[in-house]
């Protein structure tokens, strides 16, 4: 599957510092990647609805990490999947009378348009589940051969107690795990399972559902197995960063980690990094609640995509926050202030600004701190400090390369 188009990243003088980010598993800020290379797997969309601001916040957060690594001189290998067959997609298609393939194609195209508008750098590999069925089925078969998989009425399940590392990502207690598993696509109450926390690897063919041939019989993958299979195929283990929204800590990333370690004998990821949730009208923004603000609709209404991105960057990637019209108005005003200042023929020297933005981005992707540094430079330019004719160009390149903002 082809990813979206990507804007060129300007070259900056010198190099940044290797970024440090918060690892959920260790509950600490840790360095990730190396000066020469870095790898990242970010869980992608299930394409049954358009990109909302919560999605955008997550992908912009990991775009910052991608940019910080590149600025430090690392060659970045970035993989993102797309769950182009799964229960929510099939349920939406059935409810609307649309072919599930057509629904997935339309929403993937819209997602690409949104990512392009927000200037999110495309992954090295953008991998769909449907195109990866043989790979995923082989991964599930291997787990079965290793003794981690067992049969329940023709379906294949992973036995949680077969993994000595189960729990290392979330550190959640059993009661919390059971509650979150039920809320987030799991089936703890299914009869025949050895443990309520065991999860589906391969779903046997059901009437009126898509299915594919495999050595496990006709069927389709469970949700969690797709990510461990795709990540291991394209990146190997350990991945430097497995990323996604904080709602993926459990069960998704916990279960991906258990599967990857069961197959490889190694940690699945060196760090598990999670973006906070974005709320709207007092609740977490989600498809199930229907309280969504869509990127595409904002853009269609004439909102500058760079204002949307600035509104996202105003909040630390790990924080939970609430979208509002005021957030967008503030970001729009900030964008105008920056464009006026960076469009002047001269400005205050900008070497210090570049150093400040680099420092903030290497410190757990402190985008809000980086924005404050750019604000200060623009305030000085507006006040008449215009001694360096090279400064505006360096400012434009800095905010483009490190923050993804085109001025």
C-alpha cells in the first residue's frame, strides 16, 4: 500500500541532540534510537471514519519524534499499518449498505489527504492488513507451534499465561486489564477460553464475513497479531519505539509485546510511547461517542492546516486536553504572527532560536516550549529588532524542519 506524499524537510546547520521520550513501560524519560539509526512502529487507523483531531494529535506527536531523529542525523525506519479489515469496519459497512472494501478505500484516501495537509512525514512502509494476510497467518501459526496458541471452536487464541512478559507495558492489575479488555475490543466472557484475558489470533470463517485461506483454515486475523507480525517483518525486534494513543497501552500494545517476545525471545520494543487523549464537549473524542471534530471538515471550511497543527503542538503530546474554538483561534493568531515576523527582510539573530527549539524537542518532545521560543523571536522582530537579514530564512527552516510548520 502506498503512503501519502511528503514535503521535503529543510536542512539545518549542525545537528540536534538524540531525543528522549517517556517510556510507558519504564515510567521514565529515556533516550531512544541512536545517532545513526532509529526505528518506529505507530499503529494506524481502522478506516471506517474520517481523521478526527484525536487521530491527528497522535500522528503529529510521532511526526515530531521522526523529525527530531532526522535532525540528530539518524536514518529513520518508520512503519505504520492500516487495519483495512476488522469488526468496526465490517459493522459500519453493514450499517450503511456499502461494500467494506469501498469504505476502507475512501477513508484511507481521506486519511492520506489529512496527513498531507498537516505535513506529517510519510512512513517508510505503509502496510495494510489485507495485503499482509499470508504474513500475519504465518505469525499466528508460529505462535501456535510454540505452544502459545490454542483452539476455541475453530478460532485460535493466545494464552496470556504463556508469556512471562505479559504486563510489562501497562503494569495494570488484573481487574483493570479485564475492564479495559472488555471496553476495547476484547471478549473476556467468551466460553471455552482458558483465561478471560486470552486474545484472538485467528478468527475462523463466518457467514457473510471476508476470509482468506491459510494453514489455520479459512478466516481472518485478530487485531493484535497484525501489528506484531508487520513490525517484525519490516523492522525486526526490538523496535526502538512502538507508538500510539494512550488508549492502546492495554490491551493492544501489551498483547503485541507478548506475541513479539514469544516468537523472537527478545523484547518487542525498547520503548512504548503514548500520546494523550483529546476531548470535546467534556468527553474523550471517539468514534463510539460521536463527538468528533474532523480535520477534513475544518480544512474544507477554510481553516489553514498549519493552524490546526499549531493548535495540536500547543499541548504536550502526553497530556490529555480538550479541543475548542478558542484553541483554534489562538493557533490561527499565532500562525499569522509568525508569518508576519518571518516574512520581514531581517530579524533578530536566530541561531539561539534554533538551539532552543532543538533543546525543547530533544526533551520529551516539548513542542509547547518550542512554540514559546518562536513566539519570543517573533515578538522581538515585531518590536523592531531586525539586525540579521539571514534570520527570517533560518526561522522558517527551523519551524519547518523541527515542527512541521510551513510559513
